[in-house]
């Protein structure tokens, strides 16, 4: 069963800590995404990547960075965690439609990481 | 900037009643739109996409370019339809932007 796996389901960190959220997909997808999900705000895109070592800012990149050293792994980094980064973080992946000459494929999501910053 | 609006945070209906979840977008060109759903304790997943013109779990969605809307409809709601629903237009480059979400609650 193909899937997107996020390493932690729940995470509790202290203000100022450096936090790593890991995401791995086993579908050979080119595209990978990090969203945060907050009640009343929906999903907001933080960063995305179209290929290894490539990254693009989403709508709310401030306070975050990412790393894509291997095709299957996309890491989200909080350099210095703050309380306003308490949220549910969702990773997703998809094929690159243009490269594969297909219509845009659906996003497949991980189960999420609930991060609490105290 | 492209925007998507889901005006209702919560929609509560009784079992067997019709349901319509509203979605309006601002987009230049020909949009490609999706509805995603998240059931309790499950992953966010694709429900349907407008390009397929399909009906999934009894839901349909018609793209109305004149009104720039992509409302999700079902004639007879079921309790198992209770979930969070997100409208999502596709941006250039393959990234989805999501609406704020509408929580559908179907009461027995």
C-alpha cells in the first residue's frame, strides 16, 4: 500500500528549540509539500519542492526552512520554535504532471504531526 | 493572487436532506478544481476533481465559470458524510491552495 509517512504523530517542544519534521514517500513522486492546518484557516502552504535539492516558498514560509536531499524525503525545519507554530503539520506528495505528460495527479497526504510548542 | 472562499465554517443537516457546500474562487484562465475530504481520525484525501465529471459517494460538483463557483452537492446526506471538506483550485506549477474548509455535520 503506497503511502506518505510522517515520522511523529505528536510532538511537544519548548520555545526556541530547533525542530525537525520528517516526511517520506514511497511512490517516486517528484512533488512534495508541507502545509499547516489550523481551525478556521484551512490548509496553508509553507514550502514545496519539485525535485531533489529544489525548494519553493509557499504562502507562509516565515520561521520555516526545508531540506530535500533525496527524492523520497522532505524535511521541515523550525529553526527556533515559537508558540504560534503550534499546529497540525501535513506533508503531501504528487507526480509532476508536466514531466510525465499527464493531467495533474492528486495529492497524497500523510497522517499529520500535531506539534505543540510550549 | 488566486483566492478560494468557503463561506460556511459549519453546515449542519439532517440525514436524508440535500446538502450543498459552497466554494468560490478567483482565478484567471481555466481553473482545475478539486474537493478534498477529511473524515474523523483519517488522512485528508481526494473526493473528486471537476475535470473527471464524476460522482463519488453520491457527491457531484459543477464548475460554473460565470459565477466562479465549484459547489459540492449531494441530494441525500448520510451520517457517514460528516467530515471536513476543502475546496482546492490548482495553481500553476502543480500546487494546490485550499479554502478554509467547511465542517459538515449530518444528524440522525
